[in-house]
């Protein structure tokens, strides 16, 4: 199994980023996929989850209305669209296959003026 995140970077408050996670080595469309994040000095927290078919999503309360999770099963890719970014969104963002030990290596998002 391989999960490769991309799309992180340095942005100013209020700007947007779209993260991508390309998956391989398993039947992607049959698994719930998660995005987690870990801010400096803090534990890892769940950001959003999406069902295998992409028809059900869940978000952490602090991300509702700003972040959107989606997936393209034809491309084995899950996305995280992040809008209205805040400094407190600064973290390493990880892709995860739900209920598994499969994780990507993460992509760093820094929100700073």
C-alpha cells in the first residue's frame, strides 16, 4: 500500500489550498478515506472522512464550511480543498485509509502572513 500526499505549502491567512493523496496497492473505492492533521506540539486529529463511493462525508467541527473532502475513484485520489485558511490550520496533513495502519508521509501546510 502506498499513499502519497501533495499540495501543501506556505499561504497567507484567508487563502486556499487543495491537497491530493494518490493511493495504490489496494482496492481504493471500497475504503473510507480520512484526512488527519498534526499541528506542532499537538496530537493528530481527524479533519475529514469520505465514504468509498464518495456520497457521505464527515468533518471536524472546526473545519465545517471551510474544508471539502472529495475523491476520484478512477484516479485513486482523495482531495482536501481548504478555503479561508487560518494560522491555526498550520499542520502536517496526512492521508489515511480508515480502520487500517496505512498512512501517507504527510504534506506540510503553513498559514502565515
